[in-house]
């Protein structure tokens, strides 16, 4: 009869690696995989590995109940246990880890377990507890195991791995780790281990208990300085090692004592594994370069759910104007989307990466870079490696020469040269052409339409998001303005039949871009009308009154009166703003096109645009 092994952390790194090796060896074990949620995707994938794998839903906080559930699943008494606990978050003292680790030892003894494998941490000597809290707790769990099992039938083995190669993930933690390594460890080497090799030794301990019983095995496969590590990374990927702001790492190491103590220990003491001796025992032990080539691909099956290795080469989404209204909206929407956040790494382009808004993005795991739209060299560096690029161009309302077309063409040229697979541009209609020359001063519409035309001519796979009339125009630009009589006026050179397609740019542009990316194959070459609904001036005013409780009115004005609103420095934009609104009046902002298709597009990815009333509720303070 096959022996039953209870594997904790089965959907995590180490437990998952042990299961992988047991399955690869076709070992005669009944594998009881512990998971907190047996219905999760990662748990269900375990079942597909082998008919010998059985799921046990439970929690290490109650090991007695866990063993009862596991024994109900098993067809024989539980012979072995693989024990792994993670700190309950750096800075929380490891109390949860310590209690759970000891309790699992006690429950295993009570259940009659014969072989207990505990994965701990290398500490430059088995008796060295260190001053790193989560290291010290693992040492204490080891001592509890040794003392409690003495004189019993339960044998044990302890694995003591060093820092994981697999922990260097393309998220905030991974970038903080590499940067903290550079800052704190400086020129000293740091030992590393592939999690798959921990899995090998864990599986071997169960397969050959007579060889491993009573033994502590320190595990490392490479010993590199950060400079050597970065050089191997660049040699194999062509990329610089990702990092983040040093000030952020300094703050984390200062405020999260466990993290700070660990990196100080790396510098002052460090791991001490005899890698050459270990490689003699296991010739397949991986150094970093071998691991990088063999196990860092996106299809790597040992990768636990919800992690993304920095070496994964997953698709890259690059977003221009990442700290602005449109680009910022796209960044937030992509990070919030359950599909895109797993499929894409995000790079945000901004002019000044030192400003707080850029640093805030970096803290969320966004790679923040600077670029100049006037420089193709700068753009090439910013765009390289991108699968999808979203960009917009910014108009000049001061009367000077517009640079939108030049900027748009530069980005397009570089996107074509670097092999971008999906270019998404924030475009608009060509007013001059749509009105047969009647309205020829709406330069910021026409320039964007010309850029769109250039993109199409280049043949780049592309989609076009056409933002509607910004709701923020009414608040930030005071287009609904309080008069001397206390009544708010909406004074426009349009009739009440004019239809304004309103959009909350900051909240919603990103939703349309997310929908464009998720429906890439069906939306290539298409225009997406990004607006929640059409609103007449009367409806705008009526809903304003309903939400704010203030009196308001729509005031139609003639062209001369409207242009008079743009005095002084704003005079240069008077003709453009006038014709912009005349265009809305006739033939219409989107030339009469229906919004149903774009509304359904959002609904199809579970999103909804912000209504005018919802915008007003959130921005009442803008109308004192």
C-alpha cells in the first residue's frame, strides 16, 4: 500500500516543488496536498498532475482538524509530513509562523507520523538563531522538532535553503529585493537556490529516509554579487535588472525591522553553504544562469498562482502620460483588471520620474521611465520590448505651432521599428474634412485624426480610442459658472439639440483601453467611442441641479459673445473652442454615431462608465 504524505503549502513554491518531483519520480506515495481553497485554479491544477494527488482543504492554524480531514481523504495512515510555514508578513514578528510550526510538529506526533521534513532557513550554522526574527523563529521550530521527537518513532530531516531565485518577482517585492541587495549587501556575494532544487531534496528525503533522517541539509546553488547577478541577467535577457527607488527600499528596511535586519545580516554574516559539496551530492543543482535558462519561461509549471518572475518575459504594456489624466487612467485600469494584471507587465512613461506621482506608480510595481516625444532615440529606449503601447498627444492652445502630428509620427515610427504588436492611440475625428471645410480651426481634433491616418498607413496593428467631452471641463475649467445672481450658467454657442458625449476621463479612459486590449483580435483597426452617454445642455443642467441642489440654467450665446469669454492669454484659443462647440451642434461630436457598441464593449469585460450624476456626486466641492 502506498504511503501517505501530507504536503503543506502545496500551491506555494516549496510544497509545489516537492509535489512536482514526487510526481516526476512516479513515487509510490499518496500525496495529500494541503490548500486553503480546494476550488482555486492552482489547487485544481495539482489534481491534473497525477491521480496520486488528493486535495486536503485546511488551515495550519488548526492542525488537529487538518489531520482529521487529511486522514478522511487518505487510504492509509499518514506516514510523512512536509512542513513549511511563511512569516505572517514581514514586520508582524513571525508569531503565526512560530505557533503553526510547533503545533504541526505536535499534531504529527499525535497522529503517529513516521517521517517529518521541515524546511527552515540557512543561518551560517545550525545553532545560530540570528537576530533576524523570522530566521530565529525557524530555529526555534527546529529545536521544538528535535526535542519533541526524541525518543519517539518519528524521524526528521531539516532543509535549510538560502534566498530563492524564484522570489525575484516582477512586482514591488521583487524590485525592492534587488535594489535592497544592491544597497545593503553592496559588493558582497549572496547565496541563492532554485525552489525546484528545494523540491528535489524534499522529495528525496521521503524517497530515501534512511539517508536523510536526523540530518540538516543547507541548500544553495550559486553565490553571486549583485553585479554578477545583474550581468548574468543581462547576458541572457538583453535587459537591465529591474529595480526601484532607493529611498523606498531605505524606508522599508528602516520601518520593517525583519526585512532590514535580514539585509544587514546578509552583509555582516551571510549564508555559508558548501555549494561544491552539495553539487557532488546532486549534480543537477542549478546555478543562477542554468535556472534562468531552464525555468524562467512563462509556461513554467512550477510557478505558483499569482506570481510573475522578473525573468518571465511576459507581455509588456507601455503607457504614455502615466501620471496624467488619460495615461494614469489606463495604468489604474490595467492594474485593477484581473486578466491584464497577470498577463502584462506595465511600464509607465512620464517626463519626470522623480515627481511624487511617478514614485507612487513605482510603489505599485509599475516600471517608470522617462521619454521625450521629440527624440526617437529616447522613444526607442522607452518602447523597446513592448507588446502593446497606449499613447496620446497633447495639443497646444497657446497659439504656437502644434507638435501633435510630429510627436504622434515619432511614436508611430518607433513602434513600427521595435515591433509593437498593438498600438492604441487616443484619437478624434477630422473636423475640417467632416464639415467639408466649414470648420477648419479645431486643430487638436484634426491633428489627432492625421496621426491616426499615419498609423493606419504604417500598417501597425492598431486600435483607436476617441474620448468624448470631458466631464472635468465643467469643474476644472468652470464651464458651469456661478453668476452674480447666484445662479450657475452653462453658456454655450449651441442649441439645446446639441449632444455632448460625456466621459469622466480620469476614471474611464482606462476602461475602454482595457476593453480594447482584451478584445484585441476583434478591435484591430476599429474606433472606440469613449463616452458614457449623450447629454443635451438641458439634461446637463437638470442633473446638475438634482445632484448639487443649486439652481442652474442653460444660456445659448452667439459666436461673438462666446469668443469674448476667452480674453487675455486665452484669446489664441477662442476660434478653436468656438468651432469645437459648433461641431458638437452640427454634425455632432462623433458625427451622429451611436454609443451602443462601445457601451456593450465595456459591459463585455465587466466594466461600466461613470454617469454625469456620479461625477457630480464625487465633485460637488468644485461648485461652491
